[in-house]
């Protein structure tokens, strides 16, 4: 069996980044991978402006607390005032440009108003409550780099420099199907010996969360012929074929031999827990059009979930042009004891109120509720026993989903 790092290296070596790009509206770009960097044509903010509701003034006019000034102008956001005369103040609002001549803003709570004059109960320092031109972004600066997986904050930054469109890589097209005569869909009656197909829902949600276009081919009967036919259909027009179930060594596990008949298999079996049976290869397309990548996940729901996060997710990110493929880990303390396992483990755990880690009691690959209880996965090396107080490598779901 391959260890996890070798298996991931093989998958990433087989992930061919997309070349096709498209321009999308900035407000629709969250979740996409940026294909071209973005430089700002402007300073942000474009002018010195007030970060408070208050009064713009000259510090030299306020030698002591209690000094009085005449309010000579009013500057709401969206308008520009005139130069500030000595001995005067300007009523100013958050976001409004600071008038020429003013070098500070005093918040309104520190001022007393009497008619057209104010008493300033504070001695300001130059620059107080002023946001300087370009302090966030300087004109010409690259604000977004190619390969960035765009978040709400990224699209906000793009909008702040006036970008109405962003050039992104096209979405990865993924065909998804499950194998198993025991599977039923939610809403259907459950026959004796049957189980509901949770993997179809979990994997589809994970794929769509990564921005993929999913062709859901449903449940494929447990026969070699049906599996081969499904692979041929899935290869037409899709970049990746993702399956769950049928990749072990049982007589009813047909995915591995079907892939070998319709393409090639590059790896099978990984020394991790959960998720040992995992297949990676390719399936031929018709008429010599190359091939579609293939990843076959195990059928147990936790195994399917964990192997997707730790192996399929970085494959998809690389194929879509992302520059950051691996999650950022945190070092957290174990508040439990655990005997360890010969394989590398990804244990479901969550952060407790004291900042340590609690372990879900049942680490079985069939207990999907462990994944809703947990905050993330402990990456535990092979044969490592864990004692309370040990520092562990923790992968938060916020980095993986």
C-alpha cells in the first residue's frame, strides 16, 4: 500500500490544470479560481477621508481642551468641501473627504455644539481619525494574484478598485455515480438489506462547494457490464469521473476491473484510516479524444468523506488552477488518550472550551455523524499513540470545505 504523501503526489502529478478561461461578473466570481491577476487603477481610498462622524479642523487652532471654533462648512460622504480657513471647523461624516487645510478629525462625542460654533473638549494630534489616500491599496498594486480561490473578501476587493469583470478558469466538469445494489435514494422505501445513498449527497455537495459542474449519473447496478457502460458515458464530456463504492476486493466490487478494461489504473490501496481502498487512473474517451481522470472512493461514508477532503480536494484545486492546494494545520493539545494504529489516521475531533481537542468516541468508517460533530481532522502518523497533553496536527474543516 502507498503511504498518504506518495499517493497525494501521484494524484497531483496526474492533475492537468485547465487552460480555458472565461470572464465573469465580479458579483458572481466567489468560489472561482482567478486566471489573471488584478492590478488597481486607483488609490483606495482615493482621497484622505474621515473615519468618524465629527469635525475636521487644524490642530494648531486647538492649543488646549475647551477651545472654540466656528463651523464654516458641512461635508457629507459623497461631496467635497472647500479649503478650511484657519480658526474654523468643518462638520464631517464618515467617509467624506477631509478638506484641504485640515489635519485631524475630532469625533462628535468630544465636542459641544452651541449655534454655529463648537467647543472641542479634546486636544487632537495630527492625522487623528483620518484614513489616508491609498493606505489600503496604492494605484498600480496587484491586489489579486492568479490562482487565488476567490472568497467574498476577494470579490469585495475587486469591486473596491472598480473591477466589474474577472478572468477565471472554467469550471471542472465532474461525472459522479455510486455503485451498489443495496443503495436506495432518500424518499424511496428501504428494501430489506438496503441503505440510503448518503455518499451521493455528500460528494455532490463537496464538488459543488469547489465550484465543479456535476453530472450526477445516479446509482449503477453491481455488474461489470453496467459499470463499464457508466464509465464510457461519464468519460464523454467530463474532466473527472468520481465514484463511491466497488473499489475493494469483493466479488461484487466491479469498479477496479472495469476501469482497467476502459482505461488504466495508476494506484489502488492507500495506507490511511479511514479510506484504504482508493483507485486513481483514467478512462478513455471515444474516438481518440484523450481520457478523463478517474478517482474511485471507498463506499463507507466516513471513508468517502475523508478521502475526498484529503486527496480529491487538492486534485480538483490543482486541475482548476488554484495555487494553494493544502490546508493550513493548527497545533492543538490532545485532551484524550488513544492507542494509535499502524496506518496514518485522520481522526474526527473537535475543539473544546479550553482550546484542546476532544476525540469522537466511535471512529468507525460507517459513523457519518462523527463528521457533523467534529470541527476537523487530527492528522495522526502511523503507530503513534496519543496521550493527553500531546500536541497534535489538527486540520479544521474550515480549511477543507
